[in-house]
C-alpha cells in the first residue's frame, strides 16, 4: 500500500512537473524568439555581429565592407549557410572569386538553405539552358536569383507565363532584365496579362497571345507596372497623337513600348517640354508629333538634356527640320555631338547640305568616314 501511494505521489509529481516544464520552456522559447529572433545581441539588446560568420566570409574572400553597406542585418544572424552556398555554387561551375563577389553584393544569399537553392536552380533550368549561363546571370545580378525564396510562387509564375504563349527566349529575357516579374504574386501577373489581352481585343486585333508576347519582349518591365499606369499612358498616347487602333498597336508593341513604364505625370510633363522647345523653333503641331512618334525615346529625356542637345545642333547651323528627319542624332551624348561636329567641320563637311545622321553612327563607322573625308 505504501509502495502504491509512493508510486501515485511520484506520478503526480512527474506529471505536474512535466506540464510546468513544458509550459515554462514554451514560454521561454516564445519570448526568446520574439526578443532575440535568430540574431546575436549584446547586453543592451542591440544586434551584434556573428564572429564565426565574419571569419568564414573573410576566408572566402568576401568584401565585408561592401556586404555591410548592402545588407548589414545578415551579419548578426546566428544561423547562416555560407559554406553550403559555396559548395553548391562550386558544383554548378562558379569560381571562388565569383562566389565571393555574389555574397559581397547580395549577402542575403547565405541565408538560403541547400534544399531551397537546389529547387530554385531546377526551376531556373526550365528557362535557362545551362548551369554556366545561370552562373553568369548571378555574377551580373545576384539579386535576380536570391531576392526571393518563394519557390512555389516562382514555379506557378513560370507555368502561367508559358501558358499564355511566352517562349523560353522571352522568359529568359524577363529573368535577366526584370527578375521581379517572378517575385510578383501570380494574381498580379495574371491581372496584367489579362489587361493587355483586353487592350488588344478592344483595338480590333484578333491575336491577343501574339500581342502580349510582342509587348513583353519589347518591354520586359511591363509586368512589374500597375495596370492603372499602363492604361493611363495608352490613353494619353492615343488622344495626344490622334492614333487609330492600328497605329496605336504598332506604337505600344514597338518603339513606344517602354513609355508605358513611366508615370503618366512624367509622360505628360516631358511631352509638354518637348513641344514648348520645338514650338519655340518654329515647328508646328504636326512636326512635333512626327518627331515624337519617330523617336519616342525623347519622352525619357530630362528637359535640360534635350534642350542642350537641340541648342548644340542649332548653333552649328543644323536646321530643326534636319533634326526632325534624323532624330537619332540625339542618341549621342552632348560631348560626342560637340567633338564630332568640330571634327567634321574641320574636314570640310557641310551640315547644311549633307546628312547629319553620321553624328549618331557607331564609333568604328564614324571614324572610318572621318578618315575618308580627311584624305
């Protein structure tokens, strides 16, 4: 009987202790996670750097100063995977120098787990043809690969973009130029694609798949814009230039595709400044519209940059009508325009009677022409 009572007392004590210990440990862990997270902290509860991590990164050749400036929070993490990342990238053909450069520029890469890295790599290989090509992309832009760890969202976006007719080449361009497309939620990408398809149909075009493919290939950043912004810019282009449906389709699928990225206020303001400058030089509305439609890039010019280039050309007796006929001369920098004009004038070139397009030629082609003129 005594033994039985003793057993009951022991069981009750242990049961109660176990409950208390469970309650205590869970509360402690919860408070600890909430207070400390996964970061080292000093006595004043301020983040402190993980010395072992620092030593590892230094050994790997990482530029600690650069990494600190970019993502300082990484250095106070308790758990990181720099060695796993190194071994993984080495197995894919990256050199130690490239790995150090990747971590220096995007330190958060060391927080990714081997499993997550492997899955993401496999998904990228559905778009990119080789491991070496992915390594080259990471070397240029490590953020494109490491910015997100949501592999399910990436997988869903790849499937969706393939399903709406985008080719592997087009997806590769998106991946290298506008990787945020794949970090978008699937719903956001669907919303933009459906909007573009509706625009296509509303303009009387019967190939919405082809339209979406063309506009995304021409402007890979469009999927990270809002439909409100794109809609406002399309409406502005149509009303300002009195374009019919076919002309508008040609513009937004071609040379004017990138204008859709700008804020509508910026588009309106820049167009107004261009008009004011050209009007001051005696142009009429039709000439202004012809100029902008043939050279939509002018909408991206800051007012001073545009005015300085126009003034430089006008001062050398190049007429505004010549500029309107050859708008690509404005692709050259102001210093290039000045130096080439001086060289050509010295070589006896008469801008008032000869073509001015050579002001925007490639350096090799231009120098060959200058050499010929100087004989």
